[in-house]
C-alpha cells in the first residue's frame, strides 16, 4: 500500500464543548509521529479558514502548550457555522491543493460531518487523493453510530451538578423551579439532569424531552401533582420541546424567529421558553414562587467542570482519527463504541452513516409517562460522568418533641 | 464569670450558598465540645422553625454526617424569607424559653442579622438571658464590617469560571454576549466575572454594577466601541443596575413587579433583563449575533464549584461564633477581617453595625468610566477564589503564508 504523503489540516466546527481541544491535541500530537504527514495546519474558524487560507502551522506548537490548550473549553482554532455548498467546496479544494493537503480532519457535530462528506465527495470527483476524517463532537449526543459523543459527558456532568444544587436550593426555599436545557431534537442533555438524584424526593421531578410531544395541559397537571405530593417541584425541559404537530413550543411563543445558515431556529441565547413556562405556572396554578433559569451557554463552555472520561475519549478519538487516516485508505467518521461496562473502542464508519443525521433518545430511556427518564438511561450515563462526581448528604437528626404547639 | 448553661439553637436564613453548611457544621462540631451547651437544636426553615418548635436534635448527628452535609450547598436545615416583627418575636421567645434555649446562632445575610438584632433586643427587654450570635453568609458580599462574607468567594469563583468559558465560546463564534449576574445593590459578584481574564482581549469587556447609574445610551456606545475594536463583546451586568433616578432597569421594563416579605423586588428567576438588553443591542446596533444568559440560581447553589478558602473560613466562622458565645458575655455578629496577604481573623461586632445595612463596592474597585473594575478589586478578590482555579491557554502557532488569496 503506497503511503499518501502531504500536509494535514485540522479544523473545528460548530458550538464549543469542554473537550473539543482534547481532540485537537490528540490529532496534533499523533500527527507529529507520522512522517507521511509533512506538516499540520490548523484552519482558523473552521472551513472558513480553509477557504481563506487562514492556517496556523501547528507543527510548530509545543506539546506542553497543546496539552494546556487541551484543558480549555471551546475551539482553540475558533469555529464557524458555515455549511459549504458545491461552490464553497470548489474554493476549499483550490486552497487544499495549493497547500498540498492530503489529510483533512474536521472536529464537529452532524453538520460538520456533512461538510466532511461533501468535501470527500468533491475530492473524489476532482480525482484528488484526500483522506477526510470527521471526528465526533457535540454536547447534544445526537450522532448516529456513536454510543455517545465527546463533549456530551462533560456537559451532562454540568447539567447534573446544576440540578443537584437547584434541588437543594428548592428544598430549602420551596416552590416551582424550571430549568431549560440545550437540545434541539435530542433530549440526552436534559435527561442528564436526573443523574444527580440521590434521595427519593430529589428533583428534577419532571423531565420533558423533545422526543415526546409537549402539552401545556399535561405539564400543568404534572406540576400540580408534584406540588401536592412534595410541596415543591423541579422541572427539566429541553429547549427543543414541541407540540404534537412538531411545532417547537419556543417558536410558537417567540415573537421573532431567527434562523442560522443551516436553517435551524435559534433557541439558545434567550430566556424566553423558561419565562413563559414559569408565567404559565404562576397564572394557571396560582403558585407565587415559580422561577425559571435557562442554563444557556454555561452548559457548553463552562470552565472547570469536565468529565475525565470525556477528556481521555476526546483525546483518543483524535489520535485514532490520525491512525485511521495514515494507515487506512478511506475517508470516514470516527465513532465511539461501548465494548464493556465500562470501556470503549473506536471505529471508522462511512461518512454517510453519520452526516446530517440526528440520533435521538431511544424509547428505553424515556419513561412511559413521557415526563421522566428510565433507570436504563441512568445506567447508560453514569460511567460517562467521570471520577469525583459530587455526592450530596442530608441531616439525619431526629425531631425534638414540641412543648407548646401542636 | 458565671457560665450560662442551656440549650443552643442554630438556624439558617435567606438564600443558599455553597458553604452555608460549613458554618452549620462548625457550630455543631464546636458546640459538642462545650458542656454549658446542653443540647444543640437545629431549627427547620430558619426562624419559622423556632416559631413552630420544628427542631432537629443535632446533638445526635454523627460528625461524619455533619462533615458530608458541610460539603453540600444550600441550607441543610432549610431556609425562610420570614422577617420577624415584634409579635413574631414574642412567639419566638415563648418557644426558646419553653425549651430552655440560651444560645441562638443564626447563619444569614443582612436581613437575618436584623432578625438576630430584634431577637436579642426582645430577649433583653424580656429579661431573658440569651446570647444571640449572627454568623455571616451571603453571596452578595454586602455585609458591613466584613472584608468579605462566606459564600461570596465560591459564588465569585463560579461567576469567574462561567465568564472564562463564555469568553472562549465568544472568541470562537464572535458576537455580543450579555450575562446577568446576581446582586441587588452590591456589584461584587458581577465584578468577579473579570477575575478569569488572562489575555489582553479577554472578556468580560464591559462590567456594569449597581453602584453606578446605568444608561442605555452609554451601554450601546460602549458595546459598539468594543465591537469595533475586537469584533466581539462580552458584557457582565448586575441584575440590580438602575438608572440615575435609582429606578432598577429590570423593574422599569418588567411588566409585573413582585416583592418578597422584605419589600425587595424580585429580580432573580427570570431572564427578562438579559433578553431586553440583548434585543436592544440587536435593534440599535444592528448586530444579529447577540445572546443573553442569566446565571440565575446556578451561581448561588451549583454543586461542585467551591473555593476551599471559602469553605474553611465558613467553617471557622461557625466555630468562632460558638467560642464567642460560650466564653463571652455579649450578643453580636461574627465578622471576617483581612489581617495579611492573605490571612483572616474573626471579630465579634455589635449587631447594630451589620443589621439591615448594605455594603457596596468601594469607589477604588470601580473604574472611572463605570464600565469595568480596577486592578485593586482583582487584587482583593484573587486570594478568595481558592486553590485549583482553572487556567486558560491559547495556541501560539505562527500563521502560514497564503498561496492564493490576498
């Protein structure tokens, strides 16, 4: 098998995660070991950087600095929301060819994997030998072929720890607390809110996922039921919840609807859905102490809450991507497979199996009443959260007999 | 000096912090060592628990469990927003006397210290010997007599880490990002957002505090200036920002205004202020990518982000409170004093010096332009954030020369 010799380009696309730079470091540190990769360039702002020849020469980075960068959230090479079309791709190739690039690594979600697919097809059509490898990354955990995706475990840990604290807060000052979690079509991250429940009455008591139709009336009845049972209620709701006609609740209620270059409605960066649900609870259930938080950008980029399992898997996904590229012959997408309890391995799968597809929560992870997760989901999630996950405790002191009042 | 022998009651009031149970554990573990405290009761839901004789017998708690509880955020004894009046206090005394309570420890903020003051005065008036000690707690850092208050350092660390991540996020996908931080009258917590800035162009680039009048026009001009300079802009804004006639911006804009039992306007638990400022930026500056987050309850109760300096000071404040009560003769409030760089000591100050007073940011901590903090503030804050504060890093690889484009 003839070795393919040339430069490599690595880029990062889409939203940030806590471990996206682990994958970058994995690619960079591994690429340095293979002589057929003559140089590693980092494209600034994703494919846009390729288009505009905005490259950093990562071969000149020190391993020490790459390891420090690996520990920081959000794309160190900066990112883009651009989605290349045929014309865009022609320009990409002009740049890749001009720089003798033979290896292209793109770290991103399902939109980015579709970009890699287009680039690989364009290369084949142009008769240009290029190994294009997509490396998985998304807090949404919605990539096909993957047991889970780098970035999700750390975001899940943030969300779980947030609900653990919110639960203690709500227990000490009771009322209704609603938190809106990211997840347009897949409810994994919202579902992760349940991972910190310890005692039987711990919240979130209700979990609403985009995989099931959301009904205002059922929501209000659910909240009313929990309030009657516990005197308090914590709700986790996906930003992407939609009614039975697939109309996003947030969109139905937003005065103005924004769309990005992929045609996605902009759901994040606003507290609207939470505020609306909170106002609904106040008005319809006559509950005065109702509060809403939207976890917003914190859940995807918070500095300092990270799963070490996620870190090492993200790193290894980058390393494996380089290995597949230099020793194999095909383009593809690196996918994480669970092979034990708990261990993983990595496969190179066809780009078409991942590109622009969305995986959602399997039915086995969603409670039949559509307002909670199942124990099977918690079993799936727990090993991903990593070591040092915080534990909660309660006072167990006995009550003192009253001397005065009843 | 005759020893005062009897039971002790400890209670927690107001909003949660990450270390409020350290102070509870400090009181409980210390109280067990002093024979004049015959039993330690914990009042459930603050003064309301005293009123209703809802006591837990903390003398029966194991030290092991107290230490585990100490590590969890939010009042383990549960909390209250009640503010006792004279009638309420008569009922409190009836309960305290009936149970032979001679020591009363109340962990809370300036509202809670006012409660302790009323209780102490009522006790004196009734000729009932009672040592009432207020133990400081508030993420707002707004207690007089204190260099800083337990709970603030951990919340400050959360806010700083949140902005560190938001800065990296915003750098990779540029635009305007606005985050609303808690702080009704004191801007300390919002100001803490600046503590994670490392590189010269790191955000938050603008910091708006309630200590200075907020003007929409100046805000828009500031954002416009940063955008022109850096192509991106991160704004930290206190929920309590007010115009030059002291009208809270949030209140001016909120359709409905809620007040709690203390007459405070409800500013938290809603994304309104952030969304409004974001819409203003979009409309007036024609910037399409503007986002807003409201850190909300996460900053006061997040599980797993805590300053170890804060933990040990909160614990010691509880221990010192018990020592002052059993060995001294006066009621009072425990205050933290900075005595070195960095070390602290604790004083017992008159309740009237703390009760219902609000400390705000000194002028030396606020930049003259009223849109940033000063280096003096960062010097003040940094030792409080504790060990293991995350560091950020950037790629330093050189640019590659373009072969095609200009």
